[in-house]
């Protein structure tokens, strides 16, 4: 009878005289070392990924898993030697694990780098927003004032525009127009003054106005003249208003508003209309619920 043969090494050894206890010992010597090294590789890469994420509990679980796996490997009965396809699959899994660990580490490093940059940029952005807030409030207030003049004051758009060009309060320019002509563009005085701001032709030509009955030209020239007087008296509106009526020389001679009844009444009427217009503007803003513009 021919001797039986098999492709399994442990069966060949058994047939050659190995008993089962010796065979088990041989298998146990080989098996844990092969699979134990694979488990340690898996555990090492898992530990690296966990550390990259900053976790503490995950590495502890991985350590326990290593101990449990090694203990289970000692208690399990011998298994057949894995075939080549299984080894290839394990190698592919290991490569995938490496790639995942590298991606995790790169993502964590990018996040760690981005967080300080964001922390540094945030205060600057907040400071910039706070610094811009007053200007935004002022812009809103000016828009409200411009709309008020356009709708509530005769020739208000022209008055507002020319006042801003000459850095004058629009309320002041409107008050002078009201006191001089009551907003009548064709008004004329016995002294030859013409138009809304009652300029004589010589002064009008000096300031660039050819037709003083034209509201745009008249207010343009009158606002320039009022600006000139304000600068001559270092921003003193009281003296500038008096000079508009009585002349610059008289204001300088008396060191302020001249003691002329007409001039004193004139200054009082201009100031009264200016303050009344400011009160109307504040009421308008209050109705809209916006910021109060400066007068």
C-alpha cells in the first residue's frame, strides 16, 4: 500500500512521527509571532493617528486592544497558515492605514497653524469695525440731513450742496437765504442787491456768478462769500453773519456785532431761523429713528 501524502506541512510532520502535542507547540511558536507583529503595526499606526488628533482616551483603548489581542492569540487553537491572497489584503490594509494616518496628521497640523492666525486676525478685524462705526453713523446722519433739505427747504438741494462744498452748516446758509429774501429768487433791494442771498452784481462777479437771479449761481456765490467772512473772523459765525449785513470793516471797527439796530435784528433773525431749522431736523430724525446729525 503506497504511503499517503498531503500538501499541509503539519500533516506531513504528523505522518513523519510528530505527535499532536509537539505539532501544537510548533504551531504556537510560529503563529503568534507572525500575527502579533501585524497587530503591533496596526496598533502603532492607530496610536499615531490618535496622537495627531490630540486624543488621550483613544491611545489607552488601543493599548488595551493590543493586550487583549495578544492574550486571545495565545488562547486560540492553531489555525492553518494564511494563504497569499490574505497576506496581500493585509498589506493593502496597512498601506491604507498609513495614508489615513498621514492625512489626519496633515489636517491637524493645518488646523493648528490656522487657529493662531485666526486668533491674531480677529482682534484687528474687531478693532477696525469699531473704528469705522462712528464714521458709518455720521454718514447715515448726513444722508438723513440731505434728504430733509431736499424735501423740506426751498432750493434745499442747492443749499445743502454749496454749504458742504464750503464747509459750512447747511442750516446757516438756509437761514441767511430766508433772512435776505424769504426764498424768493427774484428779490431786489433798494441798494441794488439781487436774488436769494442778496448780492450786489460786483460781489457776484467776483465770486463767479453772472446771473444773480439764477438760484444755483446766487447760492454758489453767497455761500462762498459767507465762507470767506467766516475764515476772516477765525470761524466766528456771529461776526460773519454781522459782516454779511454791515460789512467786514464795521465788524472789525466795533470788535463784534456793530451797534446798528438793523444789524443786531438781522443777526438775531438768522440765528433764530438756524436754531428752529435745527430743531425741525432733529424732530425729523427722531421720527425716522435714526442718529441725530450735528448742527
